[in-house]
């Protein structure tokens, strides 16, 4: 696995790369970084050229200051420029959590860059906005942390008091098995979030999102094949948010996994890996 840096959209992104062939880009969510795909990269890398960046604000990538630096159109442009520089035509884009939200936006704004889209445990942005602005009390309760993250400085202080404990508790509480990753893996997250400015930068994704909820080209019906894989034990996002996904995609397949939670790529990597390879290979 190679570790590299690239200049895109006025910042420097770090990414890891493995394999050769058609380009597959994996976008992580919060509170992860490229390492969240550690159970996918070696498997996919046997058949494809796999690139997993640290998105802006995360780990070794640049962390520009200011909430506006983390608006969705800015995040999408990062990935579009990454694709243009690394790719030779359309690429396969896979996203989880925030990476999935950005993937929806990239596919809508830059459809000419995407051959196939895979979304893990994040609804289409139009459905998420309806849930937050509508009377979906269950989703409000699940999204309580998004509202707490709007506070200045306090979330950084709370999370940063004991990073190891924070990550251990977070992954255990959102895992379908109720267990945290082993200590050596937890330390990788501690190292990533100990980078100067990392906590504020990553939380700024949430601050920017709730300040600008107008959506990004979300009226466009996506024409590329879309696969959604959803862990039904997700404590952050309700399954009902997936039910209208067909309204936004011309060619959609949804796979529900009753055994997995929000971090489905870790809870059930065998399922995720097999479904990804199957979807990538379809004519």
C-alpha cells in the first residue's frame, strides 16, 4: 500500500493507493479517515486500483480554517479534482457516512466523472433534509450530536479530553456487536485526531451542513448505476430514510443487512466486499 499526497482545489490531500486496473475511490466518514477502509482495500486492490483519501480536515490532509471551507460544494470539488488528476475517464465512487454524503454530491454535480456509485449507510441528501426539517422526531433524536456539534469549542474539548476513550466508546456503541476495535487500531485514530486542528476541521463538516441545507443539485436523477448497502442496526440514521431513494436514482439496488450497524464495512466486511466486487463487475 502506497502513501501519497496530491494538490486539489487549493489544498493538499493525503491518500493511500493499492492495486492496478480501473480506478475505485473510497471516501470515509466521521470519525474515521482512510483507515476506515482497511478491511476493503486489500480485497478490492486485487482487482482494481484503489485510492482512499483522507478528506480535507482529516488525518494528514490539509485543514483549512473556517466553517465555509467545509461546505458540500467545496468537498465535492475536492473529489472531482482528485478524480480528474488520478483517473483516465469515469471512476467507481464508494462512500460511507460523510464520504457517502459527498459521493451523492459528486455524482449529482459531476456525473460525467462517475461510472458507478456505492453508498453505505447515508440517505440521499434530499431525504436527510426532509427528515431534519420535517417532523421526523425519531431522526431528530438520532441526530442529537449534529446539533451539539454546532456549539463552538465545547465539542472539541469534550472529545479531546481522552481520545482513546472517545473512539472506544463511539465504535462500541455504534457496532452491531457492541465491541470496540482492538487497542492498536484505536491508537491509529488517536494519532489521526491528534493532528493540529483535526477536531475542529472534522466537526466543521456538521457546522457547515446545518448552515447550508439548500442541497446540491439534488433535483437531478442520477443515471449511473447506484448500489446502497444499509446496516439495519444503524443508531445514527433510520432505515426509513432509504425508502424514497428510488426517486433520485434511475438504476438503483438496495441491500439491507440486519446484522450490521452504522459502520457496516467493519461490522460485516465479507458482505460489503463481496457485494462491491459483484456490483463493480456488472455489465
